C-alpha cells in the first residue's frame, strides 16, 4: 500500500462524530440541571438576604 492510500484511509470525511460515552450523558443529564439549580438557589438566597437587609461579612 502506498503512503498516499494510507493517508486517505486515516482521513474521516464525516468529522469526529459523537462519542456517546457515559461521561457525556452524565454531564448532559446531571451536570447542566445541577448548575441551573445551583444558580437558582444562589440568587434566591442573595435576594432573600437583600430583602431582609442582612449583611454578610466576608
């Protein structure tokens, strides 16, 4: 097999594709909703402390 044919065999015309591994699914199904929940709780606590005029020293 010539070097040109070997280089053509290694080239993927469809791009990298989708891995579809367990880590990818855990991130999409678990990580993104947890980040949303974290920010909702964080801003909710900040808003409630601001409404009660609580000063957090730090």
